[in-house]
């Protein structure tokens, strides 16, 4: 009998969510449904005012949709997500931005930032974590994916990785290498003209050796940056799996952190919530 009531309550809650949110956005509506169900579970007296039968479904949906206490508490969480969306987006663009970006996007040019605000995402995570009745695996994995993507995108953009051929960063590195070579050739020619070709050649080789030593240090730094980016990108790829397991996400977050990545506030506690549940998201 309890199973029958629960299934009927699920149906009524889904109908109420569709009534409250006119835009048909799958992720947002499913998150709202899970939050509403967890609220109803924490407030069992709610079912006393519902008949929860097939014949009464429309009336039950109306009652739930008009239950302002329920939606105000849900908006305390979902409303924080609004802070993560750029203000210039149209309603249609906001609906589309709920979706996740492909992993390949992280390897492309960063002229346009298509991530959500880390500050807004962190506020939503904090609001969710401190709300005792809230339980939404869909919100957890949605936050985790967007937070990992936003942090990885920001790191990639700031560190200019991976370097895009014909990008400003690529031509800047090419220009610096060319200038260094020209300076070395110029100095060697000047020394050779004043002190003989032998000393000029020796000067050139000394210059090349110095540049190589400097380049090795620079290469080590860049290789470390590439390694951090690669680990962050892998963490996002793992988080995007259709069966996303908290233990796998936690392991890859730790690997990236061990190389120097700094994850946004609220990300690891959300993952810990999933680990405590012990199931896939």
C-alpha cells in the first residue's frame, strides 16, 4: 500500500512541477521533482490533504502547485542557481545553458565563456548542503559537472592550454623564440666581426646553451600546467558518464588536486554526499 501511495505522490509532484515551471527543461524539472519529494517525505502530514488516487490526481496536482511553503523552500535552493547564469542570456538561452558542455569544448578556443558562474554554483551547493530535508542526486551530479567544467575552463583560459595554432598565445610564443634566435645571431655576428669568426661561433653556441637552460625550466612549468589540465579534463570526462559513481569522481578530483588543481568551494562536500549515499548518481 505504501508503494502505491508513493507512486501516486510521485505522479502528483511531477504534475505540480510542470504547473509551476512553464519552461520544459528536463534537468531543472527533474531536480525540482526530487526536491519536492524529499520535502514531502520530511513533512508526512502533507499526504493527509491529498487523496492520491487516479481520480483525484488533477486536484492533488493543484493543491501541491498552490502550496507556497513547499515552493518557497525549493526556491531557496534552485533560486541560487539563477545567480550562476549570465544576466544577458535570453530565457531560451538560459534553458539551453542547463545542459552540459562536451569534453571536447575544453580543447577549443576560449573566446566565449560558456560556463556558469562558480560563485553562483558554490552558493547553490552551500544552500543545498545546509537544507536538512533536501535530497536530490540529480542536483548533486548537475552541480558537480558544471563546477568541474567551469573551474577547468577558467584554468585552461588563464594558463592558455592547450595552445591553439594561430591563436594569440601561439604567435606570442613563436615571436619570442624568433626574437631570441635573432638576438643570438646578431650578438655572434657582432663578436665575430670584432674578434674573429671563431669567437663569434663560440659566442653563438654559448647563447644557445643559455637559451636551452632557460627553455628547459619553462618547459617543465608548461608540462606541469598541461598535466594539471589533463587531470582536470579527465575528472570532467568521468563526471559526464551516464553512470556516474562518486568514488570515481572523488579519485580523479584528488589526482588533479595532487598536481596543483584547486577545486571550487562546495564541490568536494557535494561529492561526499554522494559517497555517503553509496550509489551511482
